[in-house]
C-alpha cells in the first residue's frame, strides 16, 4: 500500500536525522569523557525521546490521512456506482436504440429498445460485430460492404454521421431507421463509436401515403394527370439523350355518358375500375397508365414502337369488350376507342405526342368507335381537336 511506503520512508529519514544530531552533539564533547559524561547520556536520551515522539506524531498523522483517504475513496466509489446506475437507467429507458461499439468493431453495450427492435437477447449480441448482425445486406438482397457501412466508416475516420438506413431483424425482415453514429473519445483517444437510431416506419408510411395522394387517381389507383405528364416528360428527356423507341396510347370509353345517365355514377365508377383492371392485365410492369380526366386514359409504352403498340392496343380493346363490368346482376357492356402515336426525339414537351395520340383517338371515334387508329399526319385532319378538348362524358365523376 502507498501509505505504508510513506511511513517507512519517513521513519527511516527521521532516524537518520536524529542519529546525525546525536553524533554531532557527542562529537562536540571531549572524546575522553564521552562515555562517563552525564551530559552525553542526557543528549542521547533526549535524542531517543524526540525520535519516539516524532514517530508517534508521524504515525498519528498518517493514520488520520489514511482514514480520510479511505473515506474519500468510498465516497468516490459510491458516486461512480451511482452515476453508472443512473446512466444505465437512462440508456434502458430511452425510446431510441443505443449501441456502443469498440475500436475492434465489437458491441460493448446495447439498450433494451435496440434489442426489441432487432429481436435479439443481450447475450446474443454482446461482443459481436453489429454490421455482421444487422447490416450485412440491403433490402433488395445486394451485399452491403463494410467500407460503406456508417458504423465502420466512423470507426475508421472518426467523423460523426447522420443517415437513413435499413436494419435487419433476427427474423430476416428489414425496418427503416434514422441513425446517428458518433465517435467516443476518452482522454483524447478514440475508443469506439455510439450508434443512436429510431424506427421511422410510420414516418415512411405517412410519406408514401402523401405521395400516393399527390400522384395517383384515388378511384382507379393509376397515375393522375399531373404525375403522368411528368413521367412522359421524363421519358422524352431519356429518349433525346439515348434514343430508342417509345409509344403512347390514348383511350376513351365509348358512350360513357350514357352509362352514368342510365345506371348512375357508382356504376360508371365500376366501369372505370374494370377498365383499369383489364389494362393492368394487358400491359407490362414497366408501362405507365394515367387517368387524364373522366373516362380518358393514356398508356406510355417505353421500348415499344408503333407495331408493338398497335398489337397491344388491339389486344386491350378486345379484352375490354369481352370482359364487361358487373354491377350486381346487371352487365354493363362498354367498348373503347384507342389512338396511337410514337414518341419523337424532337418532341420537347409532353403536349406534342399527346396531341398526336388524341387526334388519332378522335379519328377512331369518327370511324365508328371500338377501334384503334395510328396517327398519320397525312390522313388526319389538321383541325382535329387537341388533347385539351373537354371529354365527352364531362359529367363523369372523378375523385
């Protein structure tokens, strides 16, 4: 113990000092009478007495210091333990997931919220690499390298990071999180990182719901007019950069106003929903369906030329004619007219291909409806109405 070493050194020093004093005093007396001299004996007794008293004083002081030191040690230990319990309580009570990782990439602590999110027990994760447990591949199945993992990046460069990621549960499912990775420093040396994250599933769901409201038609679930025009503009920009083929179908249900007037708007809505169902069954997943207004729909066909678009249009027309909507016991047969136009590299906006497809659609109506017409500038009238014309069933309900 340090205090024992202090006592030993102090006692030895005092003994040497008192011995030196005694010898000096004796040296001052005539050497011939040193043994017999009463004065010499008195000096030696005084020296010995002083030494003993000094030793007692030192022992008392050191004992008192020792008791104070032990008391302070106990107080400091209790304070540290109390602080540790308090910090542990805070970590366990936190709603966010908290995980500590050392410089070797091993989990040193993890709170209850993080364990519940991941579905693990504490003893299953302590000392393990968090990337290998929670982050080793992406939701689409692609591997996630350690070089791009936020945990490992902060361990490598000491830079704090905030990002959105997808983490794995024990059952193999993913959940989206917003995480902050912060380096831990002790006495100026980086000893690891702490990761704080929270589940943003509800936030993502709200964002996706708002996006659906902003971009889709609430009745049929296809793109609304604004979103479809944005997608068409994007396809035109891609075609100008890279070339390739793309076509556009403009469709309009024949005599749809009669359906609303005879059977009611609920029946009209059912017919529209039935039409979209038939279209979805006929087109590819990459094709884009949009409701432009009332009973007027458009279909963008990336990668398809006029020949493929004509075949699809005919297949769609026949399928819709053969699959009428059923409202209770009532069958409502409806047909569709379709205009077809190819996209051109000199089309600067969506208006141009839509205008051509709409003129072809108008020609299909003139030809007796329930048919498909490909746009041909030489055979169509120059004064045909544009795609901005008012749909013939203006009373159709659009929600």
